[in-house]
């Protein structure tokens, strides 16, 4: 693995994005790059057109200039109605879905549960209908990249199940979103981080 030198100030900034006892320098940099990759076309162009160096802070600032100007921190356990929201960035257990929408994030969480739990525990943890492989009809959506099909949910039900899975698995989840049709000032951030264990 190549070695790089980082200025003390840069290292201090990187530590603010680290999850204690989980992340190392490489995983923190990967998170920041994932966040940059999650930016949609016009946001990514705005970052580079402005000549902004893609640090975590500048990415967040540039994204907010082309999307919501602020993100209200919302209680993950009792969010407002999420109908009509658009997911702008999302992570579940330090991974991000291949597409940014509520059902893709839910499928990502279901996949994580399937991958990390015993088969008899998965259905109890997941709480939504899913099948391994491709299934159609009855509202199922196939997620070829994950090799599963999950019954589609509205944004509110999807979030409720995403949070439930995160809590059962002890995985962090974070979503930034905007309400469609509202001014850019209306952005929201849902986040749940498992309590630290020693």
C-alpha cells in the first residue's frame, strides 16, 4: 500500500470524520471520496468548476451551494413526513448504495442483514418482504447489484425499516435529503450512530 504524508492540520480534520475503534486513515479518506462520488452531476461539476480542492469540508460546502443551503438535524426515531423527499447522500455501515433513493438504501440495509446474520434471524430483523435473486410482481424491485429483490416502500416506511435494521445490527446510518419542490433552504439530515461499547 502506498504511504502518504499528511500535514498535522489535515490529519486533525480527518479525525473528525473517523468512527472511534472502527476507522483508520484509509477508511476515513475512502468515506470522504465516497461522499464526493455521491454528489450528483451538477454538484460534482460545481466542485471542480470552482477549483475547490475536494476535502470533506469543501465537498460539503460545494454540495450545499448547489443543493440545500442547510440541513436540519432531524430526530431519527421520529422524523417528519418524508413524502416527497429526494436522497442526496446516504451511508449505511460505512457503505453507500449504488443509487440514491430510499428503496435503494433499504435494499442496501437488507443486504447487509443477509450478509451478517444467521438465516433464521434475517426476517425478524429486516421487517420487509425480500427474496434472494430476481422476483417480480407484488411491488418487488430487483437490485441486480446486490442480487436481491425487495418489496418497494414509501419513504417513511423505508426509513423506519432502515433505522430498525441499523439498530439491530449496530450499524451507523446517515441520510441527507431535500424536500422536492421546496426552496433549497429545506434540507434534512437523519443520522443514527450505535452507542460506543468498550
